[in-house]
């Protein structure tokens, strides 16, 4: 089974599930959660994920949340990990915010 991460947003003082990331070795898939799609104030989390349905879509959006070059190398050394794909850092964030999203 491939690792997955839930993506939440904080709204009105609580966390709301936005969707799920499936972390594959060569790509990241994202799908919006049904309960998020049912909200009247649901909005896309990025232009690349504009189509709002529960279908899994390949995306590079989350890779863009990672720090670049020098900072990424520093994180890799500090965490003894490799963040070449989104799962490395995003799994380490564990309830910390990145671009107004919380991963857990």
C-alpha cells in the first residue's frame, strides 16, 4: 500500500479535510474529499487543481511547496532524509502549515 497524506485547511477555528494525496514513487496523486466538495464555500486549492471532483489527478503542485536548492539540502541534512518528491517534507510537516494547508 502506498503512503497517503490528508490535506486539511483551517477554517473558523477547526481543521477541515480538503483531500488526499497518494504518494507514489514517481508521482503524486490528489483527490478532493467528498465532504469538502459538498461545502458551499469549497474552492480549488490551486489553478492546477481547478477541476473539483473526487477523481485522483496527477499533480506537481505539492512539489512546489518544498524549499528550493540550498534550503532543501539543509533540510535533507537536518532530517537525514531526501526530499526529491513531495512526500519527504510533507510527511515531516505533520500538522504544520504549508501554503495554508495542513498535512497529516
